[in-house]
């Protein structure tokens, strides 16, 4: 059975459904021409005969860009506020916050999220600022988790108040968690975040493990001369617990004083890990830094089998590795040195209602304004679809990004 639309597009109904939302929609069903309204009734019986799908939501052309990438992952920033002041995220002088009345309300978030989910989004990640400081966070999680077709409801948090809230959030449907932590040294934590709270973050990590989150993902932005000497300590966090440490290359955003000299490339980080694990396998006694750095290349090749590359999903942002006999895993997010734009499936809804199709792209379009002007879902989908179609094949190189105006990370939500 085929569906033929004017303009030469032929879609397999058994695979794609009816993605077009245009009013001049005409099609042929089993040789009979009909309009969109007729097609809806005509195809109901046929669709009911199809084998059951994991999700009842059919992929929408709205989420496909001009390069054929289908975007099924939406990141929603719930607030611009945060209880930390991390150096790579927020300028030292702070940021100008959007007035509360101009931020999306609970109902507006759910309406937009529902529109995305019914169009094919099956994963939503809540970000900030710091999402856990939003007072209605539990209600938002509960409402989102009840959206039919949503498989994953995740959150990225700094972990400061997470330990107390996580049991309730899990009951509300939060089924994946990322905790940001850039140092295991309390004094250094206070320097990097301009706040206290290291012990509270560690408690949140342990709570997440105890509640059964697997893996508990830890996001670590690596900066040369600041925390790159802790890579081995972070690796050891994965030895006994189901933790996935994600080493992130330092990225340029407004106000974070990015410098290429601070960047520790993925290849260098991986090399350090391999040498460390090789040294452990070679000598189980106390290992010092000089031993790790002087281990020869032949030994490194011989022991590389102890750090194995996992099979990544085409849309993964991370390069994932499993260390032999370790419970957890490690990953590297290589936005600067080896971008992963070809498999990008992410879209971003900011706290003020702006829609952003690329983390590093300065272009944004407001969904809040037409929403509050009373437009229907069809118009909202047209706005979203047009923005998705304008998405570029890849972001600029890191040196061009450093010179491109973009919001501070705390406004974007990562």
C-alpha cells in the first residue's frame, strides 16, 4: 500500500504514516484519490491492522532537517537560575535573568512537549540553569512522563539538592540522570563553582546508585591545569559502581573565557586513560604519575585490550569505552576535536520559550510568543519545522565558535 502526495513524494504508509500537515494535502490510497479529511477516515482501518508499535506516535516531517536527520531528542531548560556559579558556565559578573513572566509556565512546557512527542520525540532531558530549584519540578516530571510515546525522561543536574528530591522525582517518572561534577577535591570544587557543596553532590551520586539508576552519568568538563590531573581518579569511580563518567572537551560560550590552551583533546585524554590502565595491569602495586607517563608504546598496545571501545549508537554524542573488570564505563564528548554533527538528533527549548536547533548556533526562534498569541498546533509545527529545516550540516570549527556570539551556557541549558 502506498500514499502518494503531490510534489512527487511517495511514502510507505506502513513505515511512516501521514506526516504532511499542509492544507492542500491530496493523496492516493489503494488507487483512490482523496483529501486529507477523507484520508484520515480511509486509513484508520488500515492502520489498525498494522502490527503494534513500541510507540503509537508516527515520525513527523517536522522533525527532519534538510540533511535527513530525524530529531527525536528534546532538551528543555526549565530555568536560568542556578545555585552554583561554575566558571565554564556562568560569567564571573553573572548573567541577566529573564523576568519570570517571560519564562514558560508549566502548562506551556507541557503543551509544547506534547506537540514534539506526538511528532516523534521519544526522549526529553530537563536542564537549567539548575532544574531542581524549580518549585514545580515534580509536577513537570509527572506530566511529561505521562505523555504517550515518551520513552526516556532524563535530567542534567549539579546534584546540590538532588539527594533529597530524587526519590520523589523517580516516582514521578524520571528514569535517567546526569550529574555534573568537575572535581573530586572539595577545595577545588569551591574554586571552580564559586560555592560550597562538594559533599552534597557526592551524596546525590550515591543516592542515584542506591535508587537503581544504571548508569548514573557524571559529566566532567576537563580543563588543562585545573582538573586534568584528576582523570585517573574519575576513572576509578567506575570500578565498583554502575557509573558512566563522561569527559567533556572544554567548549566556548559567552563569558567563560575559553582558550585553546585550556582544551584537553579527546585523543590526549584517552591516551592518559590507556596508559593508566596499562600501568595498573602491569604492576598492581602503588602506581605513581611518572610510571604512567613513561610506560612505553608497545606495552600500551599490548594492554589496550583492557580498554575496549563500545559499539556506539549513530546518534551518540559520546565515544564510549569499557574497562576490563570495571563495573561502570567511561565516555568522551568530543565537540571540539571530533564533532558528531552528522548524527545529531537534538533540539533545544530554552526557558524563555526560544527554540534552538544547534547548541553552538546563534539562531533562535520564539515559540512562546506565537503560543501566547493563541496560534494552534498546526502553526506551531510549521514554525518548528521551518527552523529544523534551516539547521546546518555542522557547527563551525572551535576557533570560529570562540568568536561567534552565543548565549552563556546557563541560558542555553547545554
